């Protein structure tokens, strides 16, 4: 009985080693840490944890309708709270389409792909009547990406003003990178989570001027987006090229 128990224990240990063999701990680069701390607050991002490949994107951003409250930590509305929703839209062909509020007036359109990625096909600013369409779409969560891995992409971008949709003055091309920075202990008003961190950087020319930006997203398994650093206004960023970076943390679910 003792020999059998030892054999079972040994097998369990071997299975545990195999399961964690592809997990690594990635220290956060100083530049990223400084930017995240300055925009989310110094107490949000904690220690680095073991990270593995992203196998199920829906685990990190469940496609279930919900309404959540975020607290703004940086930007023109610092200190305020925003109630944001994830809503499913109906399409005649049965394809899933989701509207995710980034701010009360800024909406990203999330689509699951057959390989299992989540992509953001367009972003609209309902307050300003502006829609940005990127071809190919922006990555939101990429299936199979490994800790520390970077995926590069190039895309065409069209900024359409709904009062003059035929105007193509604000269009151009961007080069972007999507990097999986690892898993981190995260503390926000809604709780404490082990969340995966993604960084998206892009630069290029849209309209008359050069533009560039760096965005961050923290996703907790079974919960979704618990913190983000993104743009507050499409019109200001894409048309006027003003820095409207904002930070948000999950306040309540």
C-alpha cells in the first residue's frame, strides 16, 4: 500500500512538472512598469507570476452580456466612475458580434474568429460621430500567443466622419505590435486577480500627421478586463492628434 501510494505521488509530481514546464515568469520592463503605474496607480500592478500560452481567449474575456463599473485613474475624467457594457448584436448570418464600451461614448466591436482569436474590427465614438475601421482588424486577445511573444501587423486605417462619410481625408497606414507581457498580481477596487497583461504599440500616418500610441490591457480568467490604458476620444486622437490617454480599473462587477 505504501509502495503504491509512493508510485501515485511520483506520477502526480511528474504530471505537475509537465503541466508547468511551459510556464515562465517575465519581469516587466522598467518603461512599461513606469507607464502603467503612472496611469493606473502604483498599487494596481503587483508581482510577476508564472505565465503560459493563451489557449482559450474566451476564458480571459467571456462573451457574456454584462454591465460593469470602472474607475478612471488618468485622463480628463480622473476620479469619476463609468458604467460600461458588453452587448451581443444580432447578424442575419448568425455570426456573433459584440459591442464593448471602452468609455460611455467609445465603443469597440469585438468578433471571435474561427481559429479562436478575439479581434476588434472597428471603434466608434458616438459622441463625435466618428468611426475608425482597421484592415486587418486590431488583435484583442490572440490564441496561442506565448509569454514574451510579439506579433507584428500592418494595416490600413480609415477614419470616417458620419456627417461626411465620403470624405477620405483621414486615412492611412499603421504598423503595430501586440506583445504578451506575462501574468501579474493585480489589485483593483473590485478585487485581487492574477491577470494576463498585453501591450499594443502602433505608429504610422493617418491623415496629415504622424501618430503613435501604446495601450495596455489586463484580463483576469473568468472575469474579463480588470484594467486598461487606452484613448479617451477617437476624434481628438485620430483627427486632432492630441494625447487623450486614459486609465481605468474595475470598480465593481
